[in-house]
């Protein structure tokens, strides 16, 4: 059975998204063919970056307290503000950070994570965004 490329292209162009999705599933399930959608635009790097995978910018970060520094009380205040924890819980977290890195906030937005990092550094602490 010969396939007419023009007719095939016309059928694809006139198909709905649901029909195309069903066809892709059949190709993958029945024949093991992986179908990928073409890229809409070239990356900013031009031809050199065309073969490289697109790097997605990270939007959420974990704020990890690595070291406390000399101003322990200031660091405890920042932990309380960032987490909403009570004084004892914040103090315990800061004390534990003196021995090993402690997670202060998980899945913080980029702006919030950078703001927290600035506050911790102003209080003399060492922080890492992951």
C-alpha cells in the first residue's frame, strides 16, 4: 500500500488536536515510535544552541542554613520571620545548623528565596539556595 505524502500532510493539517493526540498514542503504543512536537522558534543562541537542550530556569528553591555566624539572635529572628515558627523551634533549628546544614524553607519562589538569603547574610549566617 503506497502512501500519498500530500494526502497525509493534508489529513494531518485538518485533524483536531484530540485526533492528532490519539494518532501519536497509536504510533507510540503499537509501533514504538516516539513522536515529538517541533520547536516553534529557535533558541536565542542561534544555530550553535540548536542542538543543545533548552535549559529551564529554576523557579523554586530550598533555602538551607549552612552556618550561623556570630549573631545567633539575629539569625533566630530571621528564621522566625521566614518560617512562622515559635522562638524555641527557631532556636532549635539554628542550634542544629551549627552542627549540620538545616532546611529553613522549601519550594520558595526565586524572589522570596533571594530575599531570605539577603536577610540571613545580613544577620551573619551562611545560606545556600538549592
